[in-house]
C-alpha cells in the first residue's frame, strides 16, 4: 500500500512539474516566491517613517516623529485609490501633530496590538486623532479600526469644544463601522475617547467591542452616540471616568434604536450617570457592571427623556441582569422636562443594586415592569411614583405584595386582630377571606405601614385557633 501511495505522489509531482515547465518555472523557483501580504499598505518606522504596499513599494516616507501623520494619511489615500484595503500600523509608536482623516470606504486600520502599536502626540486643539469624514453627499461604509493604543497624554489640557480621539461630526451617513480591541487612555477636557456628534446624518450597524477607554479630565465622554443610530452593538468594553465632573461613560442619545449593550464594565468617579438611554428605543441593556455616580439627580443606569437629545421619549427598553453599586439612584426612569411623555414599556428585571441612596427610582412611566431585582443594602430600596399599568413584584428588599394564612384564638371579647404584613408601606389593596366559621362574622379591614387589622362588629367565639383567615396586601 505504501508503495502504491508513493507512486501516486510521484505522478502528481510530475504533473505539476510539467505544467510549471510549460511556463518556464521550476518547483524550486516557485517555492522561493514571497507569500502575498494580507495588508494593502503597511506603515513602518525606525530612524524614518514610511508606508509601503503589499509588494514592498514605498508609497510615502518622511522623518520619524515629524511626518508620521502625513505618511499614515498617504497610506489611507492610497487605499482609497484602490477602492479599499487594509492599512497595517506596525509595532511602533507614532507621534501625531495633526489629525488623520478616514476618507474612504472598505478600509481597515489595524495595529499590531494594544500597547504594541501606540499613537501619541498632540493633534492640535479641538482636533481628534482620527476623524471619520462624511457629509450629505459622501456617506461612509465598511470601516474598521482595531488593535492599537491611543494615548492622549500630550493633548492640550484645555479645549473649547468636543473632539474625541476617534471622532465623527459629519452630517452624512456611516454604515457598517467596527471599532474593536482598542485602548484609548488619558483623554483630556472635551476630548473623550469615541464620539459621534451630529443630530443630522446617521449611524447604522455599528459594533464597538473589547475596548478599554479611560478619561482623566472633566467634560468628556467615554463612548457617546450623539448622532441618530440604528443597530448598535456595544459589547465587553471597560470604560472608566476618573474625574468627578465627567460626562457619561456610555451615552446612548439622539433616538438611538435597536441597540444591544452587554457585558460592559462602567466605572464612574462622579458626574453624569455612567449608562444613559436618553432617549432610546428597542434597547437591551444586559449583564453590565456599573459603578454609579453619587451626584444628585444621577445614578447608575438611566432610561429617560431629555430635550436636546432627540425627538421622542425612551420606550421598549430592557434593563436586565445588571449589577449597579455605590451611587445616588441605582437604576431609574425619569424625564428631565415636560415636553415629552415619560418613558414607556420599560422592563427592569433581575438586577442587583446595592449601596445606593435609592436602589430603583421612577417618578413616572407607563407599561412598566420592575420585578425580581435584588435591592437589599440600599438606603431606600425603591422610590416609585406616577406609574400606570405597572407590575411591581418579586423584588428582594422591596416587598410590595404579600399574603398568607393567619390564625388566632378567639376569647369571646376581642374584636380586633392584627397581621404584620411586611410590606414596604401601607397597602392600598387588602383582601381578607375567612377560612373558618368563627372567622366569618361581620368585619371590616384597616391597615397602616406595619399591620393589617381585622375589626369584627361582634367578637368571635372562644376557642383554640378557631379564627383563621387568608389575607393579601399590595402597595
């Protein structure tokens, strides 16, 4: 059998050799060919900085630390001329003195890994490191930014307007954008990490995942959607705000819809609420860990209406399975003004909230479910008002429904029997049903914040455990 396989192999090699010989190529020569590069352009750096194409041809070159931006921009422009491709930033530190414009479609800008490829320097006051260029006549699509570090330590300590490290303020459309495996650190005032800023235009099909974002100054966002967005996936990011006057870690503004926010760690040092749905619709906020803001009127996760952030209130929002701690309001539903209705169709289910002034807060809303949350170890477990068509049940630390069997022994003289209801406040609904004949006399029911009282017009007869009732109370 081995001899037969050897003969088959020899015949195959003979056939390949024959075909190559017809082209004047030997097997040895074919083996020496350089494998095709996976990138379209690579930017390298040592004493100088240069960009070369997949065949090793130099596209642009310059002085290291002086011409880094110009060379990278030349690489992007070359990819634009090709109709798309991959720009690979080698494992080096590239110093920016201006911004880089991403001005084409079907482009991936990829580093050698976080901490290996590093962008630093000062791109200029109110300038980003990378800008997504778009307008009403020039939409953008299929852009990926991945696998490198942006260190904003050298940016100006003050700014006059928003300008994040990765930035979009165009009034056009951007579709199929991926930002992943990025590290963006030391962002300065007004210069957050990633921000989309324009109430015109749109974002569609956006994925932000596995990024580490950290700001150290005031008045900036970690990741902000301030442009109308549909189909956003924000997954497994860690976003830290190290200043007590920071803005949101994650801002879902401007009528964002169909967003999936899962597995993120958001840490606030004060300032605005870390995770803001303000306003948004058809949003799932699932399995995030949030260190909340302790500022008045702020908290951990908000579902709200706020003028200037969109055109309609928040609705169809799930807040499920999150852990929120150490803030003012843990999870809350509100509106900041009266120009739109309160949020509606919001579900707050299965969350753990602790060490907050109020675990779950709502001052209005319609079609609301707040159930099976663990709100133990908060100053106030829940503060709920103004809700209509709401289901509030099964929350540990906030008993708003209770019931059971109560048994008493009549003595022929006692007319009032009390039941400790264990509810968070005086029940608004009480039902008492006699279970024995001696409990079936004429009676009426009253209640306070501690007990339900069964008041008989005539005392039940004497007996042992002869007065038995089923009771239910609901706040």
